[in-house]
C-alpha cells in the first residue's frame, strides 16, 4: 500500500528511472521487488530489470570502522555523558548490551576495570585508562542512586535510546551513520591462544584460564595459567613476520622463540656457533652481528597427560575419520510421569568402521589389532564379494561394530556429529601420536597430506601438530569442476621454520596489541591459519597497580615510540613519577 501510494502521488507515467528510485527507497520491504515488477508490466516496460541488491555478505564488507582520530573527535565534541560512554566502549571493546547493563558494583575505579557476563554467558574483565577512570568516578557519583549507571530514567529500551541519541549528536558534529557497533570494532585482533578448551581470542580469555605453553628448559609443551592479560592501543609500524608457516605482526620488543647461529672466526678458521632455542627480542636479534641462520620455533612435544590406552586412542582416530555414527536412537519402554506416558532415550548410538579388505589388508589388520588390545566387545563382519562399477574388479569390505553398551567412553572424547572435543588434547604424548597416525592413515595421502575437507578436523589436526614436533601448512583454492573452496593440508616432521631478518617488513598498524603473561613466558598461537609458538613481550610489564595508561606515559615522557615507553612501564610507580618530574622541570625551563 505504501509503494502504491508513492506511485499515485506522481501524476506522470512511471518510467524505469522512477521505478528504480522507488525500489532503492523500499528495498527492505520483502514484497517491493514483486510489486514494482508488476507495475512495470502494467505500463508496458518490457525487458526492464530492477537493480540487484547487495547481499548481506557484501554489505558487511563495506562497513567502515571508526579510526582512533574519529574516536578522539567524538570524545572531544560530544556531550559529557556521551563522550564518557564512547570512550569507555572504545577502551574496553564491550558490546552495546554488555556496556549498557553494567552494574555499579561491577565497575572498579581503583584498579580501572569493568567485569560482567557477556554473550554466551561468558564472563569478561576489561581494563580502561586513568583518564577515563576520573570521568567515570564523577559520573557514578552523579548517578549515585541508580544501580545501572548508564541506564536512562523512565526508559524501557536503553540500548535504542543510546543509539538514537548518539546518532543525532554525531550528526550535529558532521559524522553520519554512527552505530555503537562501529565503536567496538575499532579493536581488531587476529591472534588466538590455545587453551584447554580450544582456541580463544582476547575477548574470551580471562585471568586464571588454563592454557598450553612451551617450557624452554625442558623443551616440551605443558599446562600453564594466564597470570595477567594486557592490551594497549598503538599507531605505529609493526614487524610483519611472514612465510609459509608463520604470519603475524609484533613490536620490536616482542620476545620470539628462536634458534639461531652466528659466525665466529679465529685467525684463519671460521665456524658457526649455535645459540640454541632462546627467548630473544626482535630488536636485539636485528643488532646481532654475524647472524647466519635464524629459525622460528613452531612446535614441540607434550609428554605428560591423561591416559586411556594406546589402543583406544588409535580407535578414536579411526572413528573421527572413517567411522560412521548411527543417527537412530533407541528408546526404553514408556514410563508414567505426572500422569503422562513419556519415552526415555536409552544409551548412545552405535559406531561402525569399514575398510576394503581387498585394497587395504594392512589397515584391516591394524584395526583388528587395536580392537583386540582395547578389550572392548565388538563384532566384525566380512561382506560378500561385490563388483566395482568403476573398474569391474571384485572387492570385499570388512565392517567392525561397537554396540550401544560399548560406546559411552567414545562420546567422552568425540561429539555425536563426529567432531573432536578439545579434551582430546589432554592425552599424553604417545597416545596423541597414535591418534594422529590413525587419522592420517584413514584420511591421508602418503603420510604428508591430510585430505579431509572438514574444517573442524583440519583445525584439530593442525592443533595436534603443535604438540607432536611437526609443522603444518593449510592452503586454499577453488576446485576446477565444483567451484567450491578446496583445502590442502600438508604436514612435515619439522618443528622450526627459517625466517630471514632482512625480509621482515615494517607495516603501518593502528589498533590494539595484546599479550598474556604466563609462567613460562610463552604460549601457543594461531594467526591467519598459521600455528606456532611465541613469547611474552615487554608489554606484560604494564601492571594495573601502576595506575598509569601506557599511552598517557608515552605522551607525558615525550617518547617517540611505544617501545621506549614499555621500558618505563617495567619500572615502579616512584621511578616513573621521578622521570616525569624531570620532564616537567625541563619543560618549565624551556618555556622560561
């Protein structure tokens, strides 16, 4: 009706241009295209096609996030309460609902952090700067009688109220189409850390989480704990380390896990001195003279862990790849429950393994051996001979079946959709090794390529290589016939990758960098589909008990680079204040 009224208001006969204009205005209405096509047919506009609307994915790609300069401009020009809200959302990266529903008791002014429960019932704890803390303290004292400091009085939908008010006020200062989501997405972080519950980014990590780290003294992977988590905003060039196995950006002061050698000479003799695996800053390795070969540590071995037996670990590998989990569900007899008869599900589904006895006799013998050593009750059956439709040859299949009574232990480690649980990583090294080998035997090619196209299986196998002294390369391409994305996963028995210091490029970066603090000063990292081991940076020394924001210290000390400021962040509060007093005296002298 609204579209018809719009066309009736114009006395002229509709033209392709006027119909297209109307469609662009009413595109969100699902019936707009059909109605306008009918109008075009009525007025004899043949071969007329309405412009194609961008898909949701295309619309997402053109979203422009706010820059640090735009945020600073908003904080400066907006009214005080909106200025504070924008600044706090930017520094903490909270979602709109998480921010609006912050309680007064969850805001810690002394230690400069907010906490609460976010999306997916995940707890969060995010820090903010000292400048924001002063403004927040004044705002809370002003809203002393309200449990939720950022709620609007006499309003039901606080999110919508804030959005509309922000949009109107930003329009007054010359900024169009401002949405709270754009403020939050100024924080762009790609690196993820391996925890006992899988890969997590900065938003999902919290202090006290158990992760996996690399012990340099023992040369092994072991469990560790996140002691602190720090992040800060930078607007400066970062070092981009990239090859087939590594792809991430770091500051000059970031500690890398490297194995390098330097050239030595005595009289007429020359040799390479091996330095072994060390945590060393990138800025220091660049200044090292006589540098020969530099290798980045990618993986190690995890010897300790939970044990279920080698045979069961091997069977889990076969179930993940070549197994078939029944979708049929058995029910027990009906039972009376509050006067109604209900059917109760009984047990887990059955699991079946199949292999060609003709083509893969050795694999069949291996599976038989695993079943016998596991002590599980199973049934094995060899099918009658069949003829292959492709080549006309005769073949026989062998099937193994685990009944419902014997599959409970399997579903402690594997989901019913045949995807692995991250709990599998807690197994000890020798069991992880046989699990890996059985996955490669089932869905591998010559032991060097994993042919499965399942994202979950590739992700798990790549994570597994971090704990088995291997390295992995995942590449993507387009299939020539199906035009679908095809994944190629290559594995090699090496735990290092050579990097060339001279080829490390400086890349301009504007955003947040972050780093956790662990006992071993290392962690397992994933970034841009590459998996490797890296270390803590000097950024972990920015402790909350200092009470200073890193960027504020940089400005007050008049440092040109954030790396210089990081050195002062390691000092005590008294040492930093002493340095500031010297700077202030110098400024006063220059002004006089």
